[in-house]
C-alpha cells in the first residue's frame, strides 16, 4: 500500500495540459508496441473529456467500459484504482460500502490520477485495460516513470 501511495506522490507532471496528454498518450502507445503489449489506453480530464484514447486491434468496447469504471473510481476516491483495490482487500471494503455501484465503479488496477507537482488536486486519469489489472497499473507507472524521468 505504501509503495502505491509513493507512486502517486512522485509521478506528477510539472504542468499537465491537453498537449501533454497527446504527447504522453503517444508515448504510451509506442512503448506498448515496442514492448509487445496489447493494451488500450485513455487519458481523461476530471470532467470526463477524453484527451487521448487508443484501442489497438484486439481491444475494443469492453476495454472502454472497464476504463470508464476505473475512471469513475479514481475521480471519486482521488486514489489510483489499484490503491483502492488494496484498501478494499485490507479493510474488507467494496464499492457498495462507499455507496457506489459495481456497474459504474471498480476497485482494480488500471486507473492512475493525474496531478501536477504543486497540487494534490486530481486533474484527470490515465487509464489502461487488457492485461491483468496489476499489470495494467504497472504499465501506466512504467510509462510515467520513463516519460517523466523519475525513478521509483
């Protein structure tokens, strides 16, 4: 759990913009291709506006639906969806305990909050889907770490 909190603390942008979303989204797509990973990715603002999304052949609508649930979780809880999974498992909590529905929310990896270094406000969410959820999360963290040149 502490490692996940540390990731959220360290992996922040200097100044996240729509243009930065495009650059980072393309970086994620190229890294997935280079590493031979089949994964859908999306970058969304807190209001739900999709700034970047790519669903390569072999992924599709089901992955978009998973990413929507992960997005809802991150924006509501202000934590990565994997951190919420770990909290849920540790304290025997699920989405329903928080007054949420399984149709709209999911406690599993693959949603990571976008923050700037100077603020704790969640600006949006970076999402991934198609791998086991812990690997979806790891892909996002690996991309952020490399892109931002931050070692964990």
